[in-house]
């Protein structure tokens, strides 16, 4: 007796087709690799960026001394967006004093008016020296951020987070020094600007970097987990 072949199943009873997983594109894989690399090396990137930011202003007086005023002016112009650059609050290189006071600056050619734009435009002379393109307080802040970032790399895995209340205490000195000078109650000096700025930079790194560390670890977990998950 001849056996009849089984009749084909109706289309409605066929199992649904499984979607075929498409390989990720080269652009997608490249973007993911960049994200992973940044998450792994964020601290080195931050430290490099802060180093470039804080040490580039010192090139301006060096370029002026070397007879390259056009290149120096580019640095002064760029940093004028981020800093007031008041001569009496700035360091001067290649002169008799590292931090000359207003009388000496006025004698050297700085405007004596109350127009801050005219005052800040004074970058120095060969006799009094050439102005660093970042003020004393900003230099202290960002040098401290850079150095504390280097220190953080050595203690990051055993450092406790800085409580917000303690962080606020670190901010009080710079707030008092800056605000009392701003309203005209007193005049600060280079070492107070340096100390208060350094405390602010140190505390800011201690407060913020552990949170950045956690965020980057979360990014790595999200990006790397799918790669190590078993295929279905």
C-alpha cells in the first residue's frame, strides 16, 4: 500500500519567523569603542585638559619675551573670555616683581581709569614684565585641580567621598575673599587668592571625581555587558 505524503500545514499554523539579528555597523562599533575608551581613560583626559588649560596662559608672556606678540595676543584674547585678566590680580614674568601693584603698573603704562576694559588690556612692558593670561586666583584653582587630579589617580580606589557639608566649608574662604573684594570692603592679595583658589580646586576634585568615577563605571557596565552575554 502506497503511503501518501503528509499534507502541508496551512500558513496560519506555521511558527512565526524569527528575526535575523543584523550585525552592528562599523560606525556603531566604532562609536561604542570610543565611549568605552573615554570611560576607561577619563581621568587621564581630564588631567591632560586641565594641564593644557592652566599652563597655556604662561606661554603668552614667554611669546612676548621671544618677540612673537601676534601669537601671544591670540592666547590673551582666548583667555579673556574666561578670566578678567586684571593686571593687579595677575602674575608678570620677566620683570622685577612677580605680582606688581597698581602704582607700579600705572607708572608702566596701565590705564588709571575705572574702565575695566582699558585696564585689563594692559599686558606689560619689557621693564615691568609680561602678564600671564590667567589671573592669580584662576591659576591657583586650576593648578590645584590638575595636581589633585594626579593625586586622585593614586588613591581613587580607597578614597571616601567628600560630604557636601564639608565641601561647602572649603568654599567659605574663597567666597569671603572674593565677595569682600568685589563690594569694595577690602583688597585681597596674591597669596590669599592663591590659598583660597587652591582650597576650592582641591575640594572640587575631591567632591566631584568620585561621582564621575561611578558614572564611568556604569557606562562601562552598560557597554561591555552585552558583549559578554551568552548568545541565545
